[in-house]
C-alpha cells in the first residue's frame, strides 16, 4: 500500500504541489439490529480507496478514488493539483502549515477480542435475548437493539516523509424499549440512547456492558413513566448522569472549541463559535471545579477519539481546554495552529473515510472527575431540592453554541437528599458559560465513564465522526427546567 | 451531532454513499468520461448471480461523481472531488435475508460479497413477513385508483455534469465580489453531482436512474448579523449565485445591530427553507411501519382533522420541482400519494411487506387505503418506508412574502431554522433556533433585525394556525430533505427563549 500511496505523492509533487499527503483506507463494518423479536437488519460492508490532499499555488486541493491501479492513482493525484490551482484563484493568503516532524510508525487499537471473530449467530442470540427481556414487561410496545463493529486500516504517507500505518477498532451496542399508551410515547434506553455505548475496543466491550442484566429494569422504567408526574417547570438544582453530561460537554464545549468554527470556516453550515480568539486564557468558562481536556492518547481510555496519529500525521496529544474554570485551549490543526500563536498542531484532524477531507474534529473531550471521593448517591444525599436527569432524549444548541436545550428520558425529583418520585419529560436549558459556572459538585473517578458519540456531523459534504466524552455525574445550581413543554 | 439528514440519505436506497467503486478507468480528463452505465451494472449483476447459491438475489448499485467547492472568509478553503460506486447484494434463503456491501467489482470481490451476504442470511431466523422479490410487472403497476403512477421528468443535465473546478471557482469569485462590495464576509458552497442508482433482481426486475444536481449555499456575515440563501437544481442553469449572494447580503445588512425582544407567542412568517426544515420532522411518521410500531404521531389519528383546512400535502416524485429516484429500495415504482387533504390525514405510504402486515393487523380499518406505494427502504431494514418527495398543494388564495409582511401588525420573519430536534414524539413538539436573518415585523413592515429565538412548537398546532401561504417552491435547508413548500404565515408560534446574538 505504501508503494501505491507514493505513486500519488510523486505525481502531485511533479505537478507542482508544495505539499502532498495520501491516505489509503480499508474499512470493514458489521451492523446487526433486532426489532420486536425479529432481526431488523443484518449487513456487512467493505470499502477501500485512496485520497490525495495537496497544496499548490498556496491553496488546497483534494481528490479521492476507489481505483488503486497506478494510472488511476496518478490521475487522482493530478486531479487534486488541478483542483488546488482552481482554489488558488479565490484566496486571501497562502495556506501555512505548522511544522511537524516526519515519522514512521505503526499503531493499533488495543483490543482483546477481534469483534469479527464472534459468530453472527452468537451476536443475534444476544440481541434476541435482550429483546425477549424487554418485551417480557407488560406495556412495552416496541423493543429495538443494535450491535455494531468497525475496523479501519489506514496507510498515511506525506511529501515530508511520514509513513504511518494505523488500525482502529470500535464497537457499539445498545437498546431501547418504547411504551405507547393513551396520547403518549415514552422510552428508555441502555446504556445510552441513540445507539448505546461505543468505544475503541474489541468484543470485550459488549461483554462489559451487562446488557441483558439491565434489560428488564429499563423496560419497567419505560412503562412506569406513563404513571409519573410531568417534570415541574421552574428553576431547580439539577444533577445530570454521566451520559447526559457527556452530550452536554460535546455540544457546549466540544464544538465551540473547534478552531475552524472559531475562524469562520463552518459559518455556512455548522456555524461559528462564541469562543472568539480574544477569549483564550481570559474567559472564565466554568466554575473552579471545571477541568476539561481534549485527550486523544490511549492512556485517557478507549474513546472514539483515541488514536495514535491524526489524519495529517500528527501524534495524539492532550490539550488542556478548561483549567480550573479558565478557558485555556482550542482544537487545532497544522493549518490553524498559528492563529492562536502555537507552533504545532494539537493533532485533531480526522476524516470519515478514504474519500473525505480531514477536518478538525473532537477527540476525547472529557470533564475530569472530582478529586474528593463522591458517589452519585452521596451527591443526591447532599441535595436539598433538585431534579436528577438521566439519558438524553433531545438536544439542540444555537449556531454560536450559547443557548442550549436538552431533554432526558427520565427524571427523579430529589427532596431532602432522597429520590422522592419519578418525573417524566424532564428538560433543561441555559446559556453555555452561565451553565458551566453553576457547577458545584462532580462525582469522583469511580463514577466516571468515557462515553462514545458515534454520530457527530460536521462539514460540507457532511462527515459523521465518533467522539469520546468522559464524565461523572455532576450538580448544577439554579437551572431553568421544563420550558420545552411550556406553551407548545 | 447534526446528522439526521445524513441518516435519511443513507436509508433512502440503503446504499452507503461513502463507499465507492468503478471499474478501473484512467481519468486525466474526467469531464469527458461517463459514469457506470446500466449495461456495466447489468454485467456486474450477471456475475453476482452466477456466484450466488441463494433462492433469490437482489443487487443495488449506486454512486457517482461529487465535487464541492467550499469557501469562507472570502477564500476557497476546501475543494474536493470524489467518485463513488457501491454494490450491495441481498440474498434470500427460505425467508431469511441479509445484505453485504463492497466497493470492488472484480470477480474475487464480488464472490466475497455474495458469500458474506449468504452467510449472514443463513444464520437468520425465517421471517414470515418477507415477500418474494417483485418482478417488473408488480414493480410497475398499481390497481388502486387514488395512487397514480406517473412518469418522472429527466433529471440528468449535461451542463451540470460538466461543471469543472474552474467553473465553480468562477462562481465563487462572483459571490466573493458581492461580499466585498458590501464590506461583508462570505462563506458557503458550490457543489455538483452526477449520480446513478440501479436495482436488479433474480426475478428479472432491472431499473436504472441517472441524475445531476448543482447546489449553492451562501452565508453573508456582518459584525453582528448574517444572512443566508440556498438553492439547488438538477439543471445548473436554474441557479443564479449572484442573485442569491445579493439577497443574503441584504439580509445581513438589514438585520444589523439586532434588538432583543422578549420570547413569547408571535405571528411568524417562515420563509420556505424554514418551513421545510421544521415540517420535515413529521414525515418519518407517514409510514405504515411507524403506525404498526406505534411510534408515529398519526397512530389513532388517520382520518381526523389534524391540521387546518388549508393544508394539503402530497408525495409526488414526478413533480417537476422534485428530484430523486422514481423507484424504491425493492424497485417498486414510486406512486403519487395524497397524504393530507384539507387538513385531514388521509393515508400513509407502504413498502410491500408493510402493506401485507397492515392488512392483517387490528388497525387495518383505521388507517385508510392499504397498498404498496413504492416508498420502501432497501431490505432488510427496521424503518419500513417514508415519503421523500413532499409537495404542498398551492393554496387557493396564495400570498407573496411581501403581502404576508404587509398584513402583519406585529410578528417575526424567519429566514432559516437550525438544530431542530424532537421533544415529544406524539404531540410532535420540536425545538430549534432561528438563524441568519430574523426580523421584527411591525405595522406591515420589516422594522429591524432581532436576536435569535429558541422555539418549542407542536407541529400539529403549527399547521392548524397557518393564516397564509405563498405559491410552493423547491426549497432546501440543512435539517431535512428538499421539498416543494410555501412560505407560511403562522399565528401563535411559540418562542420560549432568546439567545445572545
């Protein structure tokens, strides 16, 4: 593969490119679902191709093809240069890349069990077992389960001499129980909504999730929501479980720190960011307890944002994003690093596959756990009156990432340190920095989970990427609750 | 996590658009080359069928050439092109079925994808709802009078297929010139695509569709305001990037220094792009499978007066302003289906198997006509079907946008909505934000830009409160798929919060 990729580099440089890189990617995936006792879908997929990214006349060009023959690869490289020359006709300044040492490296996701070595029969049996548990609860009208496995092998070479071979595995699993009655649809999901939990692991992730053991409880909660009171509207202290907090981090920290958004590159689609450059190391993003990192290193954990090198050959790094409440860092690339006075990329450029342009993406954007021992039950016990909200049901945030609103599947009203009652349709809303400054308690490491968000969309053409978000249950003071159902 | 539209596109024919393959061809001058032809696809199917040991075999082939020039800060900063074709093989053994995908068309790869599909299928449990694959006669016909099979117009235009990076750069230069003339900053895209979709099965069905599409989307940014416009068409000569740039620039200029007005219920005038993005969230529910699953807000409501009498909606792939493939994921011809008539939900769409299940269900007498309508996703899938060519009927007394503004004492004009998500699935409450051009209307005139709102709005209530509509147009947004929709003037639209810009 390296030889094939070098054909592209040779043609690109011969045609006048001042920089070129080539990625050959081979992807394999398996997706299995069940619905109400039957297999819903079963599919296997393979895809291999090459992309060539070049700078010519000071501007970018990118072309991709499935054709790995020498003439095909050379034509793709020539096309990338031609496109770059067209780009150069509408530019304000030349592209500048932060320096990066050339590297030759191999990297593979640590995993115990190759997920593709597990028979489809075993996987389907697991899903149908979960389905049976869910539907054994009277009142469940729809049960859905899913298992997903991915393997992506990439060869990266650059005109600066890098040669990186990287193989990433990921797995995901989850289920949802729905209960329709009267004029209401309620649902509960496990371990998380919208596809469950995802990590860069092998099949061992599935074994760790205790999927069957939790199915009946989840189904019973879905039915019980029909008998619960509507979540009250007003201002409350709220406790978010770690999965909901993971999405809160994703939307109100992860996206606004993307430097391409900040610089206006996403203004037409995903939007811009309130985190203008003047706010770096000046903005009090959150309370003193808030410490957030962007960490792509394996030692952070097996998140969907964990890798050895990003897709322009920059090693995985840990960047402090919020330090004791102060805003301290952006997600950057070789092209954008200079805009924040950095002489090296933060290593966050990633592409969905062989035929997509790498762009700045979240790695693992994690809220570090509290340093004082604190369990969720202890946090509840220390709360006089509040709402505990679990598992995301809806999410929305404006295009500068100020105003957000989240809905959760289930809530619990807390009175005098105890769970008083279940409440349905809980939601909360706020302004990003006000919200993070209201944080006054974070549970400690034993409650911390590195969640996977497999479906983060960004870019034109839109690319879907997996990101990681570590979080422990946390409490926020005086938050607006319930406006989602007010007057609609 | 803005991925809903993408998920829809992936489901449409079940093909994985990110995966690609073509027979090996060498392309110094791609604009002179043809995409995969039906004859080439037919040859691929013949080879797959030879390798297959299944009772039945179906092959979907889709892909094409896609190019996109992206600009921001008055510069082209991304400029991409890729060529994609993918084949997927569905095999059936005694009521058991599965699908496998590849982007390599050599014999070894095709043998492997067939084997993969077969091995997945063989370990399934037999599905009593799985029907034999349709033949051409079944796929083309409908005996039901209210559903009409009509011929779609040609949607392949050479002018669009031949767009080069140079042509896109020239258009972007004109857009940047508009921005610089008005001392604004612009960001956006100019894309072009040429695509094919085909289906072949072992009962002799073979269908093929080719299409082109050009798209321009422009945001104009001022210090504290912005404006936006977007349009697409199979025929690039229908697009006028300069005009769109001027309209977007005027919105940015006119909405400068936005005032903050309180949240609350307002009369709103939604431009067509805003209408399509919000109403798009209900069309997943116009599905027989959604009714059977009891996940649709139409469960128990078909035949009832759910919306205002001025609302009539069709699904019509053949409409001259529509785009898309005239057959579904099993090769069934897409039919023209009246979904809502004068505010009454009349019917939903069906894949073949869903129709058979519904006929046997307890709900069969409560859901209107039950017949396959050609809206199924590729099998196997969990979602069943969905209408994807939505057309709102032209109102008897249509109004222009200016007339709507002129008749409004106090209200809000909305250019575009953003990050819409479902809050309540049965009351169909959705939340989201306004964006890129939100104006206060007072005493029949646009007064000034206002800070953007968050809304929490039931679509049922919204479509019951429509006071005026324009002539429907082809509109494109970012939250839903393209539709033919009017601008709407709506009373009591529920804004719940104001953001900081």
